[in-house]
C-alpha cells in the first residue's frame, strides 16, 4: 500500500486585508479586518447578478420578451444579501444551536446576533432568499416561477464562492480523517482559549499556530464547491442556453434543488459533522436531514413544470 503525505493548509491569513486603526475626532475605530468569508458573499452575488442580467438580455432563452427586467434584478440585490445573511444566522440558531445547546444560548443571548463570531446555515439562507424572491415577485407583480428560475440560475455562483473563498480560506467545515492523497492538514480553528480548538491564526506572526495533533482530512469545502456550485452551474447553463428550460417556469428551480440535494448529501459523507451535534440516528448528518425538504420541493417543481406546455413570456 502506497502512503501519501498530506498537504499542509496554505499559510495565508483568513483576512483579505485589515483596515488600520483610525482616530476620528478623538474616537478610535478599528482595526477592522475584512475576512475572505465576507468577500466571498460579495463576489458571489455580484457575479451571479451579472450572469442573471446576461440571461434576461437574451430573449431567445424565453422564446419572447423576458418576464423580468434589469430594474427588477437591480432592486432585489441588497434584499437577497440581507435574506442570505439574516436567514443564514436564524437558520443556524434554529437548526444547529437551540436543539443541541439551549443552555449556551440562555447564558449568552447576544450570541444570536453576533454573526461575526461564525455560524451561518446554508439552509437558513436558502429559506431567507426564497422569502425575498416571493415578496419581491409579489410586490413587483413578477411571475413567481420565472423569478425563482433566475434565482436558481444565480445560486450556484455564490454557493461556489462561499465554499471555496469563504469556508476553505477560513479553514472551517473541513472533512473527516483520510489517509488518501487528497488529505490536507487543516488548523482546527482560530481560538487560543484553553477550552477552545487546538490551533489558531497568529495575527502578529501572520501564520497558523498548530497546537494539537495534525490530522489529514478531506478538503470537503472544495468538494462542496464543486458538487453544490460548479456542477449545477454548468448543467443549468447547458440546459438553459441549449435546451431552453427557462420556457418551462419552475423547471430550472426544481433541477437546482435536486442537484443541490444530491451534491450536499454526497459531500456530507466526507465532511466532519459539527462537534456539538455529531451523527444523527442512522448515521445521517444534520446537513442531509435539512436537504430532504429541498429534494421533495425540487421533485414537485420538476413534476409541475413538465406537466405544462412550454410558456412564452408575454
């Protein structure tokens, strides 16, 4: 049996850059670090909306004038960002904290709003964005399924960006132990507390400080970026531009839901479960369980779309 040496996690800072300390009228502000995690959301959404605007500028994809305008997409950008972050935080608290760590929340209620301490759930952000799409479509009288399909075309881009630029660069949500050539030794976190994770980022020395046993793990963030983001983006792109699936409202949405559910379920087999949750009965993980409603919704969207004749925008 051939043994492979694990790759070491690159020694870069989890911060893109740090705004230096400022003194404004006697008020000291900073220093303010800008993390890769925040940048990943911004880059992902900007690239996603640029792609969506390219789609609505191509009437051939709809067989007629697109039912959504550039003004519609420009207006919803900030609301989608809010829906992602607020929904992600609320979802994390409801799905990952309250059922398993109620005493921690009771002892420190302000942790519910400290997003900067970490803790965003994709499934919560997913619900938040769906709510934004529903409310904006209703307010602007946009056909809901057409609007949802644009969301489905957009979604894989920020998913990929957050997994790769956010989770990977933050050295978080890493995978399970492996002896394969894919293994990478990740720092176990950033905390120096005696009761915290066994590794930290040293902002002074600008390097990772390993405090515990180095263990090669799957770079599951990369797996998720490919399975949940890159592959759905490529498949939906081919189906939209070559096979005109946007002429069947709801079909792109259903396909994205199904592909995300498949990708997340596969990736969960390599990703380390949250330490305070572990495995659920039957060996499933919380990520698998929360993806089940997405599978069901995706199947319903596809079934409904395929039962109707291709629609052309008015």
